[in-house]
């Protein structure tokens, strides 16, 4: 394969590599979020409803917020709080 000499292609490669690194970071943070919620007792987010559009459960709503910016951080945090309260009541 010939080396890439075109400056535009090199710049595209820089942006591509940067985007991949940032996506890897985002994936790790998403995994950390779900691991944290699981450690808090929310191991089945799919059983909790949501008011988010295009999502039928809390897990989908979180993923849609992260991936597409749908819904709101405030709405998700309120729903996570409600789910945590429900789990605490079940344990009591």
C-alpha cells in the first residue's frame, strides 16, 4: 500500500482517530454508569418505565440520551431517583 501523501486525507485520518478515541471513552463511561446503577440495586433498568420519547424503559431512555441527546438529564435523574426509591421500598 502506498503511503498517504495527500494532506486532506492525513487530516481526515487525524479526525477519524480522534473520534474513535473519544467514542471509546464514551463507551467506557456508559459502562461505568450502568455498573454503578447495578451496584445501587438497579440491575434491571428495563422494568422501569420512562417519559422519554422513543424509549419504552429506563435503560433505553439512558442510551437514547447518551447517543442522541433525546429527553433530558434532569428527567433521567428524576426517573433514576424514583427507581432507586422503589428498589429501597422493596428491600424494606
